[in-house]
C-alpha cells in the first residue's frame, strides 16, 4: 500500500479529487482510501478551490469538464496559488488539449478511460516528489552553476539570490539537467529520467516544461544561456560563466 511509503508524514497524505461524475468518483475514492490515502471529493470547481485553500492537498486529481467551470481555468488558478502536483483527468485525447493543460500548469495528463493501476503509479510518483519537498537543506546538497543555485534536499532553486518558484516536475527536470552538466541528453532520456520509463504521453510535454524553466531561470528565455537545445536530439545544461561546452 502507498500508506507504507508515507507513514512518517505528520498528517495523512491527502488527495483532492475534483470530479462531478459520481460513477467515476466513487470507485476512485474507494480505491484511494483502500491504499491508505485521505480523499477530499469536490463535485464542482468552486468546492474544489475551497478545499485546496482551506485544507491543502498533496496531489490534485482534476477533471477537465466541471458543471460550474472548466478544469483548464481551475488548473490555472490552482497553479497560481500553489505548486501542488496537478493530474488532469479527462476524456479529451487530442494533443492540443493535452498541451493546453500542461501549459496552464498541470504536471500530468491522464485520458479516460484509464486503469486504476496507471493512476496509482502517477500519484505515487507525485507523492515521492512531494515527500522530498519536505526535506531540510544541507550545504552538501547544494550545487551552483553560474548564477543558479539548486538545493536537492530542500528542493529549492535560487537565481541571483532570489528564490525561483518551480513546480515539482520543473524541479526534477532542472535537477536532472544539472546532474548531467555539459552532457547532451536526448528527449527520450529526459522523459525516462524525469517522468519515468512507464510514462505514456506526448513528447511535447518535455518541450513545454523546458520553456517554463527557461522563462524562470534565464535572463532572456528566447536566447537561453543555461539550457541549450541540441537540434534534432534534446537538451544540454551548461555553465555560461565557465567558457566550456
């Protein structure tokens, strides 16, 4: 059970399920509770936002179609207020909709119908990242590259001594790139390292997250100095102050 992995948490791991279809919500609630997770269920976007603000969850499962709003709008609001992982649940399978959800801040995108096992794997990955967020910083875990400082234990990043707000997935991606400083990593390698080899989705997910990182850590995201594109292959993280490539 997932509960065994997170038994040291001060409070139970909480999943916020924002889903108006009871036929979908009921088995999910039952299954998640069986795994030892605490589940908050909101049938509307308004109630879901209220839950997120008053009882912050560890992971949000967000339906794209809600009776009072659409999940994309709610996703944008949730992301503006928190870095909590957001997994969107939707019947929409078109690539444009998937990319739209990711661009608005979703960490993952699961198309209905999906297996509970698949959903559980995605939640498990998000929870592991969430647990790492609760660590305390130690100097040995800090890596400095140019003006960027990354603390693996505290899962925090600074640029020019200013804290940079990153989502869990953005942090994992940046940490992976920095761990392979100067090395060109293919798109598939990055997807396997950050999203997991079992992850199924559009490769454009990676490009979207790279763009977000550049907007947050680069002086000018249109002419990046840290995250280089290796045309036709992938990406490479470099130290622009070292003069080496």
